[in-house]
C-alpha cells in the first residue's frame, strides 16, 4: 500500500514537471508608492490602488522575462503576500485573465 501511495505521489510530481511551460520571472518588492507609479504607468484608465502587478517590458527585462512587482510593505511571506504573488504570477502565464 505504501509503495502505491509513493508511486501516485511521484507520478503527480513528474506531471507537474513536464508541462512544457517555461517562463523567466523576476520578482521585485518595491515600496507601495512605487507599485502605484510603476503599475499605473502601464494601465489605461483604471487608477484604483494596487498592491502588485506583472508585466513583460522589453525595455526593462530581456529574454521575454515577466516582472512581478509587489509591495514591500506587506509582511514578508505572509499569506497575503503569497496570495498576491501567486495572483500576479498567473498574469505571467495567462495574461490579463480578469476580462
């Protein structure tokens, strides 16, 4: 029974590793003020407060790197920061999925 559970667990891990999706991602923790400046400079119209954003900008990063900006004012590694980072990283893979 233990070997069956181990085999299932390993096959799950192997499945995650063979998705074929490769992205370069940079994470930049900046001040909340800088998050507003950076993120709103790439958005048209909507200027609601933000705690993070993700973008591809060839002027800043090469090799099709997605840059994730989050506020350094959040407690480091807190559940909120983890959720925000995951949310923004999804944009690196899925684009503007809010639509």
